[in-house]
């Protein structure tokens, strides 16, 4: 059995498709509905070409929505409905197939690994904001499951053993109170949360842009998805403002010039921490070339090759700031991946300066 079936009609965009699903959800979908969000720098047709090269085929066309299928070697093909936003290059995949089989073996590695594409990264701070917004609107809200993490270099306050990194998996109806207590006592930040808004909505959200509707109002879920999209687009706009080009200096000489994006840090980098930073980058699939560092008022520069996204960039850093310089053939997925690395391994409160 494949993905849920929709009526043979056209949907001009994801908004119309979302409303259709919200109106017909109970009749259409028996299992949990997953919405997987991502961003791309490919055009609509270019993105479809990427999918075709990866073994996907369009099996139904509904105008602004395509039904796609991929044979990944499982007991049945993985099927999704695809929405592509031509203005913001946002992609959404909808399915009621299994997370641990059809989703994890197809769409998730596509968004994580392919150049020019990335999943919709949701920062720990945004997850906290979403939680508090939901609780303020519906005080009876429960968090029934969460995964929270404290990274090795974080400066988030912790009452107990602040030098230890940790990951906590929690199940229980008192998850809201427990998560707040653990944030204060152990300095952890959320990566996954499952909400139960009594009589309204039960859903799960993770930091890789995967939303799971278990029960309740699909329109309410789409509101939270749109909030996450708007925040992610701020990062994309910072990337769009970067630039790399060759400038003619004379008749026989061209020189490269680049406009960087700037990450402002609250947890400053010290010279003695650079070796650990380099090691963390290496563990995440980065190769550093032509690195140079000076003590005192820290100065650090290096070229970085992203072996996952097959792209490269250069950074220049001081204690409180990292400037990211695109290289020829810069990649949106590389930019997002590095931004997430900085928030995860250097400073979870790092923010991109808005140009």
C-alpha cells in the first residue's frame, strides 16, 4: 500500500493543498502524517531533475503538487506529495508512510547530503520559542516526549556539572515541567519534542524539519510549520546576500572578491580552543586547508571543504565573530550545514547579522 490518495484536481500551491488536506484529513489518512521541510537553490525544474537522477519519478501531476515515487529496495516504493514554492525555494514532502523505512531511506538522506539542498534546520532557540508560544495559547498543553542535548562547548547555564556534555531522552506526561527543570539544572536544549494540546493537536517536531501529526488540527500544525519556514528563510536570505566573483584588475589579471555572511557569537572563541574546533570540524566531514591563527586578539582563517555537500568556503574569525566567504560554486546546503555546526558545537546563540 502506498501513500494516501487525493482527488484528481489541481492545487496551485502548498496553501491550497494544505487546506485540502485539513478538510479531508480524517477520510484520507489512517496513519500518522509526516511533513518533511527543506530548502533549495535549484529552480523547480532543476529540483525535479535532481530527484529524477536520484531515482524518483513523478507519477501524478496536480499542478503545484506532484506525487513522486522512489524504489529504494524496500518492500514497497516510497511515495510522497511534493510542494515547491517558486518564490522562496521551499520544498515540502507529505506522506503517511513509515519514518524508519520509506522516509529515512529516501527523503532524509537526499536533504542531508545533496548539494544545493538542505533540510529545514530548526534551532534549539526556535524550538523553545515554539514551545512557549503553544503553552501560552493552551496552558493545558503537555509535552509527552523530548530529546534534549548539552554540547561540549556550550556556555548555557547549568546548576549541575556544567563541564559535562549530555543527551537526555524523556517520556512522560510531565515532559513540559521536566524539560524546563532539566534546562535549568543540566543546561540542555531541545532537539525533539512531542506535544499534546488536549482536544486540539498531537504532533512531534525535530530539529531537522520533520513534523509528525498524530491527531488533531492539521491547520494548527501548518501554522507551526510556517513559523519555522519564516525563521529558516532568514538564514537563506543571509546566504543570498553573499557573493563571489572575479574582478578584472587589468587587461591580463582578474582577482577574486567575495561578500561574506557574518555570524555574531556570544560564546567567544579563545586561541587555545582552536585545536578542539578543528577536530570537531573534521569529525563532521570538513577538511581544513591553509589554516592560520594568531594569538592575542584572536585571528583565525582557513579554507574549509565540505565533504558531504561537495563544496568549499573560507572563514575568517575573531573571538566574537565568524565571517563566511563563499568560493566559486558556493552551495546553500553547505551554508546551512556550517551554520548548524556553529550553533551545535560552538555557540547555540550564534546569530547571523542581517545585512
